[in-house]
C-alpha cells in the first residue's frame, strides 16, 4: 500500500489495534502494533510529514465498525489499516448460530457494507488484516469452525474490492511454531504480547511503499 507525503494513516479495529490507547486523547496511539509501526515510519521517513490515528476499540465486531465508521472518517484517512473479525467468533462461542451458514452470510454482508462505505468515502488505499487465533488454550481449536470461513470471506472481499491483504492467521501460526504460542498471544490465543505485536507490525511495514 502506498504511503504519500502528508497522508493521514488510520488504524481501525478492535482491542488488538486499540491496545492501551487513551480514548480521551485523539492523538493516542496505544502501546501495541500501531505504536511500533508508527515509530518505524517516523524513524525512517520523517520527511513525509504523516499524521497517524488509532481508532481501535476493544470488543468491537464488524457491525460495531459499521456503526462507528464516522469515528474513522473524521480522521480524514488517506490510507487505512483494518482488522476486525475475531470478536464475531469469540462472542458467539457456545451460542446458537456458531459456525452456521447464516452467521457467515451475516458477517460477509456486514463486512462488505463496511468496505463499501469506506470506498464511497473516497478511501481506496486499505490494507486488510485477516483475524487470527492460535491453538492455545486448546479450546481455541474449536473456534476454527467459525473463524476459518470468516477468514475466507475476508480474502474474498479483498479480491472483490481489489485491496491488499495480510494473511495474518497463517503468519501468526507459522511464527508460533518457531517461538511458541504463549510467547505471541499469552494466555488467550488472541491478544498479542509485545513479541506478537512486533510480528504484526513487521508484516504491515513489509507491505508499505513510501512515495516522496
């Protein structure tokens, strides 16, 4: 994804994006992957004079991002990093509809609405990150029945909207084989440790092209 001079780069998502940001301070970037990405850009590309915004909120599902899309658009984004979906799985575990065809259709329809709203607002530089989970604790393996179809939906929508995609589920699980699952996501298989945040940040940075 191209990053150009004076761009506003917005990170939009759930708790993985929010990670410690002060929601009372619109300039707060938090302490997670967002801050790592921004620190690297500021070190290597200070002359681009970019502005950065973290608009992640813990617990958000895709419908929540649709409902608060103005929170994102108010930052006047030129480029957007977007990740959502794991809470659509997590909050449905043990409930009716988990892994159902109706649930996957709902997710696809809502995610498509989100992307269409962003596109209609003139944002065509969007980097999608698919949701992920690691298989620790072991009950997370059951989540895959609902998560895997959602990952395929995100990939399908990336093709449909001609957007760039980070296949984060595969990449995080690959790294977990090398360094260990708890080292990347602690005790819940989802929320990244600092090491996990670094993996996410590095994958984002690999896909950014800076244009002067």
